[in-house]
């Protein structure tokens, strides 16, 4: 069996690069223009499609409506510029020999890219150039954004990406060097697999302050570690039909998409942190009602490594859509505890000390109903699991319930009681893992409060 390469080869190392380069150069120099020229770039892929619509149906509709991106702007300025950005792979990645390290399972590592390198990668994805890395990776291509016209939310996602590219193009024209010189870092790490009872069962760390918010969004919690309700394959369905929390975050902060090229599927004890991927778009709605709502000016400060102070941590929950009773079993509680703790224990710029994990020294974690939408998790159980993990990591919790006021009220009751009783992580862990079939949706908080009152 051939040994897997340790790096991602960039397209200018492919045998077919000269042909690809020639097509891109014609677009960049405007010797060929418009959607017909784009079709020529995609010709081999288009020939394999089965369709009832012309190629690039969604892109055509967005340009025809002209509410955010006109056909003239796209064909005369943006498309040639995108081709020129893709061609810059030959310059921007020369120092790394046109290779980027893969972020493998069970290996702690990080990759830092400049804003222009990230944009170059996404421009290549626009033209379907990056290679497929196999079944344990996502494929970074924007075909579905351009082609699939079944759902209204796809339109909003495509507009977010086009406006991102337009923003970078305009910044180049204005020679905005401060903006263009920013960087992003993608970091992967895991925690050691330990005996749960020897890790969580002896953790006398007190529960941290817990603030519940029925209004507001995780991405608006500036200075916090912000949770991405991730798929094990980072990005989830962002490049297909997905339109929930992770997918929305990756189109309003498009530099997150670069992680799809580098990151292998996450294991149960791993998390991925993306630093510096700023927000470019505002939006309204969720799911099928997602819509682009204008440009967003990210006001977060810049850290000492020239990254916007935005820290997004990807943690994937257990899918429990079918019945879901097993989520209350001890092994599954422990799995979610470990996953959340791995993510929450990353150091971010807002932390005063990387070694001192006391709540006063670490920035809060901004989270919400992790794994409780399409994955079917219990909101009350996930509240307590994330609270324990955040306590162990030394981060106060800012929990966004997404307008679920009843959940917020119930969270206030349970957190107030447990804090008044000064429960530790160990004690709450014991209550949950010794429930022996008594937990079910709707009674977790009540059960825990009754048991805590006996201590």
C-alpha cells in the first residue's frame, strides 16, 4: 500500500498545470470573457454532469437578479481577477516548495497562511482545481455553489463568497496593505485518552460562572472562544446543501474554508481551532431561510502574529437522531466531555495566561445548542456537558440559546442552584453518569437539581 503524502501538492505541480494555466491566463488577460469562458475551464467536469438546467444555473440566477453582484461586474472585473489570483500560486507558495502540510489525525500541528495565500486557494477552488485527497478529507471545490439552484439558501451562500472575493479585489485596488497582510492559523490537537473516572471523576474544579443569552449570536461574542458546531469532516455540508450553524459560519468567514483542504476527519478526542478568519458578511435567517444581508466590517483587534482576534473552535458532537437514548450512557457522556474539553482548552489571544486555567485568567467560551439540531442531541444534557468541560478548561460560559427563552429560564434555575451548592465538576459528573437510565429529554435539569439538593 502506497504511503500517504504528508503534504498537499498545489495545482502548479500537476502534470495538467500548463493546460490549466493557459485557460486561466486567457481569463485573466480578458482574451476570453464571461460565463462561456468559465465553462471552458470546467469543460471536463461539465461533460460528466447530468442536468436539466444549463451549466452554472445558480451563478446565472444571482447575476441576472443583479441585487448584489451584476453580470458586468462579475464578467469584466471579478472573473478575470479570480483567474489572476489562482495563477498567483506560482508566486505565493514558492517559499514552501508549492506544498502545504496536511493536518493529520492524532497529530498536533498548525499551519499559518497569509490572507493572500488563503484567497489564492479559494480562487483555485472557484475553478475546481485543488486535488481530491481521499475519503478522510473534504474536497475543496465550489462547483455546488455555482451549479445547484434548488434551495434559496444556496443563493445566499454564493453571494457571501462573491462579496468576499470582491472585498479582497477592492482592497488590492486601494492598496490597503494593513488589511491584505493579515494572516490565519489553522491548528489541530488531541487530548490523551485517559480513564474517565481518573480524569473527570476526580476533578474537584468548581463549576465556572454561566451566563445564558436568549438573544444574540455566537459570532458576535467578541473576545470569546467561539464554538463551531462541527461535522467530523470540518465544514460539514458548506460546499453542498448544508445551511445550518457550521455552514453559515464558513461562508460569512470564508477563510475558514481553507481548513477543508488541510484537515483530515476528526477523531473523538480531537478539535480544530481557526484563528484570524474574520467575518465579511452579515446575514439573516437560518437553514432554508438564510440570506446575505450586506457587508460586515470586522472590528476585532489584531494580535501580535497579525491575525484578527477571532478564534473559532470546531468540535463535532455524536449524531443521536435515531432515538437518542444512548446519549445518556456513561461512555457517550464521556465522549462529549472529552471532545468539548479538547476544544475549550486551546489557548487564544484573550487568555491572560496559557498555563493558569482559572476562570479569571481565560476568556469565556461562547457556545449554544451544540449537536442539538440535525444531530438530535438533548439541549439540557449538552448544556451540562459543555459547562463541565468549560469549567475544567477554566473558561466562563456564554451560552446562546437562539431565542429559546424557555431553555434560558431553565438554565438560569439549574446553574443558580448548582453554583449556590458549590458543586464541582466531579460531583456533577457523578450525578450524570450514575443516573442509570433515569435521564431522558425534558427531565435532565430536574433530575440534576433533585440530586444536587441531596448533597
